[in-house]
C-alpha cells in the first residue's frame, strides 16, 4: 500500500509542475497521461481540471462511457464550471448515446446514470463541463500543456466513489461513447481517433496512455507503434442476441474474436464456441476470466503440460485454483517449464501470445498460480482479458479502422510499459 501511495503522490506532484513545459497554442498531434497500478489492482491516472487547476485521481475503465468525478457541493470549487442544460442538444446526444431516458433536475440540469463498475452501485449525476488540462507529446516525451475549455464529464455524488482505489475520486471512461475521453479529445484537437494504453505491472512505476497516433517511443528509443500486430476490433459482441445474466444491457466495451486457443503449439480442445459472447478487453477485471467449459479445458491441458515439464502442483491460493511450486528441494527458486498460451485470432498467423510473466502470478514465497479464473457457466463473454494479462503489452485502439493493435510482452523487445520519458 505504501508503494502505491508513493506512486500516486508522484503523479500528483508531476501534475503540479506545469512550468516544466512551455505552453504552445498550436494543436497537438497526440496527448499523454501516466497510469499507475494501485495495490487494489485498479489502474489509476491523474487528470487536471477546474479553475484554479486541481489534480484528480481517477480509475481507468476501458469500457466506461465517460469521465465521472465524485464530489460534494462544498468541495468542488471552480470558476469555469458549467452544468449542461437538460433541454440542450448536448444533453439529448449524451442521453441517447447512453440509452437513458431524458430527465431534468429541478434546476433544469441534464441528468445521467453512472455506475461504479467495481461495486455495481448506480447513481444519478449532473452532466457538466469544465476546463481539462493535459500534456501534449511528440511521442518521445511531453512537449507542452494544452487545455480543453469545456470538457464534458459527470458530476456524481461522493458515495459513488466507494470501492475505488484509495484517493481516487472517479472513473475515466475510455469506451466508444461520444463523450468518452478518446472521442472528446480527438474532436477537440482534431487528431486521429486512436488511443494506446500500456500498463506497468509495478505499483512503484507508471505506465503510459497515448491519445492519437504514434510514435509511441519507449526506452531505449523503440517506437512500439511500428511493431504492432492487428486484429479486427468489435464495438459490440459477435452474437448480440445471447442472453447471459452477467452481461450489461448497454456496453461501451471493446471486443475481439478469439477463434481458438493453443498451448505450446497444440490446440486446446474446447466444448463450446469461443465466439459466444466475444472476447472483451478489460482494465476493470484484474485477471482473465473464462467461461467454465473453456476454463476447464484450458487448465486441464496447462496442468498436464506443466507437470510434464517437471512443475510440481501445490494447493490453490484464492482466488486461484491452479498453483505450482517454483522451488527445488534445496530452496532455490527456479522457473519450471510453464506452457506458452496463444489466443488465435482471425487466422493461425495472427495470435496474442501470453508468456509466463503474464500467465503466472507469484502469490507466496516459492508459489506461483495460473492467473486465469473461472467465470461461470453464464459468463457475459467467453473470455474477458484482464489487467494482469495486459501488463507490459501495448494496445492501440484504432476507432477509425476498427482494429486493435497489440504487441504481446514488450519484455521480449527489451523494453517495458514504464519506459516512457515523462520528463522533457
């Protein structure tokens, strides 16, 4: 927890030093934000808004429809704040985008529903506008400070923030809503509707979020935008007629299609279609979850292959069921031959490879567990790729071409998500 607090503090201090960069009025080609892993396994960034400027910690939700910030009437102070009138076209557009019946407060403010994805708590909030300040980038480092004078967000009650990472006051929604962060920033600065996210596995360092096209340069000067593999990006699951109890009614999530799974080059036999429900990419889910039949098939093959490579299975450690010893008899730490998992995408030549660093979770001294969980029989998606499996993988969401660019583990390229130069 202390290390997480240190990282959040560093983010706060970072955003309180705007004089480090020159303010340039020209339109940027891209923007950048740091993102850190909290001990709660939530991923937190810091946005700077209001007049005078104030940094606000928010949890990143890839499928969230918009930015919502919780505050009491007395703690939110800004001379540039505006509430959105419920009779305005902006209100109608936002409510239509989020499939919400038009409502007005007694002060004629535009009202929307907001959900805390971690607690499933739902609350109403007031659609609002205020100054938002971010860092422009040339892809190599920050270059200047730029502002959005009237950035749209939801002003929510304090109670909605319960269950978020310590110090977080809201959620930054990156979903394909018209008022999500990617869409608003692309419209404001007239750059390509793309964003990229790269999560660090450490609570002591920061990963990076890019808005706009590459380059995405990571130490020692690798432009990761040049090494992406692409697969079609679905804005709705492949089979929208399914009726799974855990599926939200309206989704702003991102999906891809996983056609099959291979392990060490051999296909995992599956009893159900992976197309059912699609494969969702999530920063809200800490570890990848699989529909029960998929989970059972994958873990059966994984156990057999791991034990064939002399791994010793041990008692599961919650929430994980499949765990192994990483010690030999004399106590030395070793790396057993854990299988490589491939999610096969549109064809055999396009696959997302999950190596040991993203598959195995160290849970105790000399014990590591397979970081995949059983999502049950009625899972909303056959696969939900969670945060742990995304770490040190750069993902680019191209909303113009409807495709996902991904790298698999950057460690094989001798770089990592915490390698962006946040100092000019």
